[in-house]
């Protein structure tokens, strides 16, 4: 089981009890240490109180479980307005929003595009740019994507 999977499993009771959703986890090397970033969300967004409560509970749990062999820094954050879309469920929940998408090599279409994210038939998604033709793609065609603010 990977570190991320172990963390997800450990956090499940805290996330459920606090009424938030685990949006994503990042484990980032930061010099000789590691930085663990937990992104939480909920309908209507999270506030400082949610972040603080979840941070304290996760910190106490991680101190007991001792997952990291070296010093680590914990950060609990909202995914923000310009959040990364890293799971298919993120795409499904983000339809109707402005997104920027970079496609994998070999995608039969543009290298990247931006526009309104929509669902399409057959489990596909569509980006409708301000100018140009809509681009249909599957989740597996995406190299990276994020919601953004329309310029």
C-alpha cells in the first residue's frame, strides 16, 4: 500500500466526521523533508474553521501513526478556485466551469485548449472555446487540467 493510500484510509473517519470531502493529497519532497498537503472541500466551500479542525485532527493522527520516517510538514488547504482536476470525478463535478486542459501526446486533436467544460455522450467531455470548434476527449486523454478564471 502506498503512503497516499495509507493516508487516505487513515483520514476517512476524520473526513466523514467533519462533513468535508477529501479532494486530493499531494506528498511533495521539500529538501530533505516531505510536505503533505491535504485538500478538503465541501458544498459551499470550506472556511478557516474547517481547515483548522481537520489540521489538528490529522496532525495528531499522523504523530501516532508515524508514517513518515523523516520530518514532514502538514498543510490542510482548500483546492481553491483554480483547482487542479486530477480525478475523473473532478471533471464530472466541474462541468459548466471554465477549464484549461493539456492533452497527452498522441491525442487526436489540439495540444491544449481552454473553454467551458461540458459532458458529452459516451462518457466523454467537451471543451467549448470562445473561438474555434469544441474539443471532445476522454479523461484518459488528459495530461493535466485545472479550473481557471476566464480572462
